[in-house]
């Protein structure tokens, strides 16, 4: 599957703002036009993808449920 095959509404292009690296999992904050999107991926993937603060990335969002609360 290519990036183009994924629904555009589920993609957020941005820049990595912060990486909190753990021994197994890492938290990645991506600054997008819609705000910050946070992803938790394996630390191994962070290293293999050579991700760092300032890297340009696309965050893909997949959800099976969306909840709404009235403000």
C-alpha cells in the first residue's frame, strides 16, 4: 500500500516537535496545522526511521470509535 492509497482525511503532515524516548516505546509529538498529534511507537522504529526533532512526517490516524462530549 502506498501513502496515496490512504484516505487524505486521516493524514496530518507536520514536523516532530518532541520525542520522549523510553526503553521500548517512545512518544512522538507532531506539530500539524490542526494542532499537536501524539503517537506512541516503538523506540526501535524511531531509530530505524531516523526520526528526530525537526523531521517532517505524516501522522496517520485510524480510529474505530469517536466519542463526543458537549462543552
